[in-house]
C-alpha cells in the first residue's frame, strides 16, 4: 500500500530544513521498502511547527513537527506512516488548536493540496467560481464583488467592485488585469504563501476579473526576491493552459484569457500601483500623477485593473459561495476575512486567516503566545514599514480598517511585526527614514531629500546634540513629507517616526540629556 | 576590465531579439542578460539601446534604478541578508555585523578572492522565521551567527 506524505515546498519551510527532511524521508522509505507518495504542498502557516510533515491515514491527515532529518528513522520506527505515536506527533492537522479556530476562505486550500495540480485544485472546490462567472453577465460579476464588500488587501483598502466597475465602463481595444505581487512590506508573507501554496486560485481570480471587465491579458508583477513563488506560478500557468483554463478558449466558453509573470528587480516603490505599471512597461518605477486613474489609463495607456494577490485570490470564493456568504464575515466596513501575518519576535509566528475584528491582544497572545524571547512585547508595527508603531496600551484595538485608522495607525496588508522590550524606538525611527531614502523613486523632493535629512536629524538626537530643538525639527520634517509627497512612500514613511515620538519619546529623551 | 568580447555581444543580441516583440521588454531583457552573464556590463548598454531603438540614457536609467541589477561582476556566491523590521526584531543587525567581520567586507562589496558578495535585502517574505538570508537563491531562516558560519563554510569549498 502506498502512503501519501505531505512535506511543504513552501519557501519558509524550506528555509528551516523541509528539503533535507523530504530527502531523509524518501531515503529512509527506500531503505525500509515502504511505499510512499510524496506531495510538496504549501505551508499551513504554523511556522513554529515547520517542517510540518503530514501523513494520510484512514482517520485523516496526521501531523508531525517540527521534524528534523535526524528524527526521521525514529519516526519510521514509531510507524508514523500509520499515524504512530511519537513525541513529535501533533494529532490530526485540522484539530491543531492554532488552525481550528481560523476562518480560512482565501487560504482554504493552502497547505492542503498539491499546488500545481489542476486535478487536485478542482477536487477541492477550485474553478467553481469561474464556472459561476461564465454563466453571468460581466456587470453581474462586478455587482457580486461590490456586494461582497471586498476591499483591496494590498493596503489601500479601496473597494474592489468600484475599481472593476470603472474599468468595465471604459471602451478600449485592450484592457488588462494586473496583479500586484510586489509584496515588499516587512512582516508580510501572505502573498508569497498563497502563490506558492495555491497559485491556481490567483489565476482563477484573475480570469474572473478578465471576464468581468472585458480584459484578455493578465500580468502578475512578481518581486525578484520570490524565486519559489516564481517557479510555482510558472508551473501553475502551464498547467492551467494545458487543462484549457487559460488561453483562447477558457473552460470551453469561447473567451480568451492569458496570464504572464513579469519580474520586478528589487524596488520597494514598485508596490505602488502607478510605479508598478511603469515597471511593467519596462521603465524606471517612478510614480505617476493621478488622475488619470489606472482604471481609465493604466498599463500601456489602456484601462487596467490593479489588484493585490490576496484581493484577486478572494474572488473565486466569493463567486462560488455568493457575495452574501462573504459579507457575513467581518465588522463595520471591513467585510470578509483577512489573512493576518504574525512576524518578528513572536513565539508562534505564521498566518492566521480570520474575519476582521480580532484584537491585537488576541493575536499576539492567544495565537502568537507572546514574544519569542519571552520578554514583554513593547511595540508592534502593523502594516509594513510605513505603518505606525503601536504601544502595548493599545493592544485591545480591533483589526479593522477604520478602528486602526482611528488610532492613527493602518492595517495595510495585515502584517504584524513584534518587538520585545529591548527595542530602541529611536533607532527604529531612524531606520524608517533610512528605508525611505534607499527606496524613494526620487520624484518628490520631500521624500527624496527629506528622508536623508531625517536620518541626519535623528543621528544628531542620538548623539545628544541639541536634542529638544532637533526633535522639533524632526516633527516639522515629518509634516512636510506627509503633505508634500505624491504617493504613500514619502507620505507615510513619517508615520512610524511620528508614532515613535508620540508613544516612545523616552527613547529619544534619553539622548536629549 | 569587462570589455565585451564578440561572443558576449552576440549573446546579448540574441537575448534582445528573443524579447523584442513583447510589450515593454526592457526589464525582461536586463533580467535575461544578468542571468546569462551574472551582471550587466557597461558594454551591453549601447547594444540593448540600439536594438530596442531607445536611448542609452533610458537603458542606463533603468539599470541604475533597480537594486537587483548589477553593473559589476559579483562574487561566486551572493549572500543577501534581510535588514527589514521583522528580521531586526530578531537580531538582524548583530547578524550583519557578524557577517561583515566573518567575510571581511561591508555591504555592497565582494571579497578579494572573488568568492562572496554581501548585500542587504529588504524583506524575503520569511518574517515568521527571522532573521532570514538568501544565498545563491536559496532561502535560510532563523540564521544565527553559528549557522551563518556553517553556510559560508559549505560554500567556501565549492564554487
């Protein structure tokens, strides 16, 4: 009898030894004459348990982790291929407390299926959304997305349906669907996990978007830092083409849709939509002035949908289960679920998909188990390098676009970076300016030059030179950058600086004297 | 150094020809040149510009805008250390200091024996397993100074 064994091919799992574990299990199985079928799945997102090995038994998928190559002979000796007891045994994967309470809609298949098998994808509910979309008028597809309440998961939280409606209304010889896969925010990896773990869901979402607005060509703008996602997407696109889900005759419905991956080249700014379009056209990723909006005049001057990976990957579920089913999740104006990423100094880091409304405290302590170092958590940065630092006193804030905006923070792409009490917030503020200086596209002076001046001013504060005066100067500089930049990089890079000054002023004052 | 030889020019011409018909091909062309040669030599600029019918300034502007594109030959192994916030929260700065000392070079430099180049990188999407490093396209998580030394030792014997 052949036993199916799942070992993640996810980049994060590979980074801590999943490849060596797969080799050890294959070799040991051969040595013992045990017949196994190895599947390289995505990650379930519980990174502290990676490499997480799953074995298919009659009772379900049994999990073992974190597995090291050295443990492999003992696992075989304990008959783990039949779910045998072993200190690394975690029970049924679906019963893991960390996974059990999650509401996985967009990530329902990530870590479950063979990522590049169309058959496995369809078997687990894939292409149901496309099937539904093919029976609908374009305007009705857009209406369903609007009714679902889906907002852009890349960070800007703009209503997706409104964006699509604008593109649908344009008359043009060619329209485009572009997927922004330039996930550059520190503390975020949902896009990467999804592209590696269920790339066909993204491709299906783009195909549905194409049907909705009348676009026949899709581009995925992927960051060069993600070689594993690149390989998964290329394999999935080839498989979808071979199975007739992409190309001249999508699912036999006589409609054309093609998808191509284009690689970025290490520029954070290209996650900004107009800069991404410039880069896709083969130019420097300098921000464009809006209007015109990309929905009217986008890629190569044509009407273009620009959506984040998770936004597009949420579309198939909405079409398959209905807009109302999706809108039932969430709170206020934040409908549906959000894949939250727990990162940095956290004991149990990984991906938690839940309806909007969970508090930071629940995430940090119930899911995360506190800091990795065991020290008190002093601050978290939510929403990437342009997001505010949030002090422990505000950990009861709910994760909802409006609630975070209410405390001067932002949810962004749902990444939470945790810092313990050894963090020096003045240094983190300096880093925010340094990052902006490195990554500025150079178009707006306050961003291009202000960020460098900001580093210098903080250096003077750190050196104890004229502290009070320089803190005031820094506050003024932040104001200028916020109001004098075209896009979010210069306009928001001051947020972490301002929040550090506001909530952690003692870290600056220590140097003031 | 790095005067282009005829076979290299021919290779670049072939790469441009392959991508020429596609919309907005310049980044694709530069990626392909770097994949083939390890970097984008100055001599490639006029060849690409002429064949794509754009100015040399435009090609130069694009190469210099993106951190990923290299204008000089890198070491045999490229070591990139994540310096973004999540990795900082788990000791990325100390790891970077260790790496500089171990390799005897600063960021953006290559060892004298041409074996290693050391680069900062801003997020590898491995933020739940910080600090992270990328060595020749392989991702590593929870990199301690000891693990870093072991990885460098592994790569010191092979080219």
